[in-house]
C-alpha cells in the first residue's frame, strides 16, 4: 500500500531522496547505524526541501483552522508551509470549524483545544513495513518527553494515534486530528527532522511564520527556488503576543531552506535572514526542542493552576511550571477552570485568564462587586460558574453575567465547591455564635438542605472531585 501506489509526483523524488539521506550534515552523529546503501555524494545542496520544491503542485487558496492561507495541492495531497499536512477539518470554513479561537499560543504553539492529545498522551505506531530508523524516532520522542508533559506510548487499541511511515517527503498534521494520523518521514535518520515533525503532531506550528516574524527576520522572496513556494512563508493573521522570536526553535526552517543555488558560487541563497543580515540554522541541524518549544508545549498541556505570591502558575502533572503573568496578589482562594480559561477573583473583580498565554480580561458588568468573595467554582454542563459574595450565591454565565441563585442569606460562607448539579457550601451564621454547617444547594432551583449532622467549627479545607 505505502509505496506501490505512489502518485506521479512522488516517483520523480526518489533520486533526490537518496541524495538527501547521504547528506553528511543532516545525519545525527549520535545515532549509530551504517550509511544507507543508496548513499552517494551530495552535489552541495543541503537538499532537505528539494523534494518538496520539485513536486508538481498547484497553489490553492483555502483555510487552515479558519484563517485564510495558500497551500500546495500535490495530486490531492494538501501541504501547507512545506510539511504541514492539512486535513478536511483544517480546510473547513471558519463557521463550521470547531477549533476556534484559531490563534497560536506562546511561540509557535497551536491554540485549538480540540486538537490537543488527552492528558498529553500520544499513542504511536512505527509502521513495521517501512524500515524506518527506530532509534532516531524513539530518541526524538524522548527529547519531547524530557521537559514537557507529553508522553508517547505504544498503541494498543486507542482510536487516536500517530503512525510513523516512510515516504518521499517529510510531513505531519498539526495537533491531534482524530483517528490514525501519519507522520511521513523521508529523512528518518535526521533527528532534527523527526523532532520537528513530532512537534507538529503535538500541536506546534512554524516559528518563522508567526505573525510578528518580520520584526525579527527579513524574507527574500526572490531567492526562493520557485516563486510559488512563497506560501511556505505566509505569516499567520493572529494578534497574539508570542514572546521573543526563538532562533533555537526546532520549529524553525534554516535561512537557506527553499533557497535557489547561486550559479556563480554554487551556494544556496538565503530566503530568511536575521535583521543584522546574518543567517541561521534550522531544524535539520538541531538535536532537541528549544527551551521556548518546551515552554510552549508546557503551556498547552498544563492542568494545574495556582497563584503563588503575585504570579499565576500553570503546572503540568509532572510539576513543571509555566509563569502565566503577575497581578494576582490577594486572589480569592478558589480558581475555576473553563476550558481554555481560568476564572478568578482578585482585587474585588472577576477575571478570566487565557491559560495558554496568560492574557486576562475583566468579565461581568460593574466593577468591584466581588469584594470579599470566597472564590469561583464550577463549571456546570451549561458552562456556568458559581461564587458567593455578599448575601448571595451567584450563578455566572460564560459571559460573566451573574444572577443570584435562590434566596439570600449566604453571608458568612467559608467555602464552596461545585459538583454534579449542586454547590457544597460551608456556611456560618455571621450574626450568631453558632458553628459552620455544610449545605447542599441545587444549582438549578437554589433549593438547599443541610448535609449530614456534623458541625464544622474545626473546618480547614474542602474540595469536590468530579
Ligand atoms: Zn514543519
């Protein structure tokens, strides 16, 4: 199946492919193994993208996660930016796309929550018929596991998984597509290439196409091996702050990738240069993700959020921290999770923070009306969150609009947690010297009843697990 029915465009790539494998500097010297039998002298090109560049493709307009792009259609195979495989869902119009907001997170991270791998676990298969370099692939997976919460496990019966396959080009989808998705490898012996393609599958895009890249590099379109390859360098139309451009990113192409040969010198021309005119290396010369790549993945796959001193931290289940910004001094004790957002009360106001990049906004009408609130908890199946402030329990919808839940009299609340259609509230009458009591409050009707017979004079802490 995998090589017997190659489309025509692929047939012409075999010569280039064998040259690529021979290219000495593309090989990772830490990986043992003899040179391939097809190895022969390289003509001086670093070659990695020649295969893609020489494919007979048609430039097409489309959308990628809802944003307008130009991609190449290679006999029915849609490829974006040289190695990003587009799925039907990727190409779906904005209105039907489930992965909005379609912005990137930190660095080259991809924001679509729906494209994340559950708990950061990625089941994988190495196609047994592909004769791939297993050691390099396993090393590449370990490089991502080292400082991110991503974990690769051999597939047993999971529906979603990645499969490494030998192909005549390198490509991968961005994030979890659903079902089995292939990581196509031509240069399976090049550790940087494999780390890069896995990075796409985890959910990373290209560093050199981030929205603010023109502040850091200059794009020399005229040096492209083929002008129609300009789409490989399309800037994304997002407005997020990506932090400093990461020249060490494994998601960065080198200056000369897709560059044409200077006939005088025989050298490849630079398509991208730093602002000082210098050139830089790309993923084919890297051995591991950069600190920035790791930080991006941690931000995408963190599950625990807490405020320490003034700072909101995201933690992975391994305890790795990402700083999500300051300004949280005095935050109310309980934070609520709402998909991409963390809700919290600080300074008497209700805030919604994008947990991927730390950007926050005040939500709800009015200001200062959350003074003294215990915290915010939730969320229920309709997306509502709950808080107590003043005399009332409040139901807060996803826009921050709040209304009282049931009758008043909740002044004196010590703690509250939401679980399966009810709030569990520790309440103490502020006017009487009576001990705190645990109440269960129906979050639809506001009806409440005492839970158990214990009193809670010694109450210290509580949580509720869904
Ligand atoms: Zn790529």
